[in-house]
C-alpha cells in the first residue's frame, strides 16, 4: 500500500473515511517536500513557478516605486527551501565600483 500513488482509490477511500478533526490536523502539519511526487506533479510545480516569475516580471515592469519580493518556488519532495541571498553592503558596492572603474580606464 505504501507504493500506491496518493491519488489511488485506496488512499482516497482512507482520506474520505478520516474524521474532519484528523483531516484538519494532517493538513496543518503537511510537509509536501517529504511526500512522493509523480512526474506530472513535478511538471505542474515547474509550471506554477514559471507563471509566478512571469507575473512578478510583469508587475515590476509596469509599476513605479518599490518592487514586490520575488516569488518563492513551490516546495518539492526532498528539496530544502532556498537560502536567502546575502545583501551587498555599501563597502562591498564601493569596492566593486572601484575595481571596475580602474579596469575601464
């Protein structure tokens, strides 16, 4: 039974028989990155990620002022969340500017 896909009739019947309280408790502590995904589910997650990025680019290109935060990818099985990118400090920015200015001259 462990190797049946989540959408199988057996798993569906088990979920349908589960009391509402237990179903809500399971939903609250869901961890999709620990589940098994089919190739179709992987492709759908990639499709969602691309759609979110396109929407983000369109919003940034057509708005003035602050840009919204870039969308986070859909959590996938076996993958950790991406680490946040470090911000470039003022000193680091000045160092890079000086470095590129000296080479351009």
